[in-house]
C-alpha cells in the first residue's frame, strides 16, 4: 500500500509501570520468571488518538544487557526528549532519530511501538496494514519452559496440541537436553518440535549437538554465545538440523553478516531485541530476498506487545509458527480486550485501527504501579 506521510502531532507521552504475575513460573537455561515488570508506553496526538507500545526487558540482564530500570532511564532521559525536539510524519523516522543512542533496543522498541500504533490509528488503518502485512490469520506455536520432570513436559505438550498449537518449542540446557528430546520425539513422532538453548553450549559440544540430527527437529535456536555469528557458522556446517539465531541478531546488519557467513538457516525476529518494528521489517525483507525463513519470537508479553507481534507476523516471510500464544496461556487477565485467542492453532488478525485491541482500563489500572506524563 502507498505509505502516508502526514505530520503526526504528538501532544503527550505517558509511561505506565506495570507488574503482572505469570500463571506459572517460566524457566529457561538462564533463569526463571514469575513476576513480569514492564512499561506500557502511550502516545497521544491532537485528535485524541492513543497509541500503545510495550517494553520487554526483564528485571535482570540475563537475556540482553537491558533491564526494566535501564529502559526507564533511556526512555525518560533520551528517547522521549528526542521526540519532543523533532517533528515526524512516519514511524520509520523514529528509528532514524534514535540512531545516535547506542543499543538499548528494547527501550527504543517500546517508544517506537506506541508511535506505530498512533500512526495507524491517526490514518484509520490497522497496524498490520501500516506495516504492509497481508495475512488474515497467523499460525502459532507454543514455548514451554524447563519442566520438573519429563512426565510433566509430556502432559503439557499433550494439552497444547489438543488446543491446536502447530509447533512446540522446548527449552533445553546441558544435562536436560538429548534424553528429554528423545522421549518427546518418541511420544510425538510427527509433531513439529524445536529446541531453544539460550546460548547454553559451546563448540566443544559439537559431537553432542550432532545427536540432534536424529530427532528431525525444525531447528535448534541460539545454541552458542549470545553475541556470536562466527562459531555458529562452524556449527551449522557440522549439523543437518537448521540453526536459528535469536540473541545474535540485533539489527539488519547482524542478519546480513550471519546470512553471508552461513551461520543460520532461520532467524527469530523479536521486535524488542532489534529495536522496533521498522528494523524488524528490514530484517524480514532481507531474509525474504535470501530465502531465510523467519518467525516471531515471544518475550512473555502482555496484550499490547502480543498485538504488535501479531501485526508483524502478517508479513509474508513469516512462514513458521511464532510464539504468540493466547493471553490465557500466561495471564489470568490480560490488559487488552478482547484478549488474544487461539482457535485451532491460528490467531485471526484484528482489522480495527492500530493494534486492533482496546485497553482494558480497569485491569491495566489494577496492575499499574505508577504513571508519568510528558507533555510536548
């Protein structure tokens, strides 16, 4: 569609600090999350439109160097002042304005996301349309944290498959990997399964990781260091199982280098990790040109972040089921209405303006610790 470039008159930014408790702890190789602290960013224009974004940094720097507290510092002291000092007509300009601020991609994405939603609402189009998405529904998978026993894991997989999820992602780490995966594959011989290592291995584990090739996995995600693309190329050349890069890809340039080196065959695009929807689109387009499959990963988002993931996944190169499960998978109550629902393994893409979901103001108020207002 033809992009619209009309001055976007931002009048106010609001930061809402929320704490929400997951239904159950989520365990990975680098830690366990139960209570999720995050920000909802809200941008308001002179027409009374409200755009919403969501931060995805954790309280501790175990996924990237960012934390909830550093995100607040960067948004409040750098990013919001930059928006105050500049006029914008399209969300793509936001990432250009933020470029001098190094890294801090999750803070950037949280602010940029609100501007994208505001832009779409200002122009009375869906966020999916604004991004150039074409899908009316998206396939979804499920991510399962490390479980106390294999029996517990099998039971969870059975339940999620009954609910229609089209791909199972299992968290693994040394000592809790091959035996678990073999048992899962034995129980579910035809189910699309992937393993996520969250950087738990090194090249010394090549022989061990080659055992994955007997399990017919969709992929092994980020087996080596979070900032590596060179050793992943060595590992990929030794594996039949496709490697998917996650933490290593923080920009289109990272993706370009990984593709040229042969470090992966699949890329997981997370909006927060790469700095926002604009950069996510660029990575998508690059992967489409090179035939690299992509999918949208999850960061235990509440409803706003989940809605942004849905919109992004409508782009055509998102050919693998993502991690955008229904709201009820993680939360007793979500902050949007209606909540995100999965029906027979798919989410129907909302068609209303912006993210297509309304904020449930009472629920959000219940989870909000404080709100700060920045007038332009």
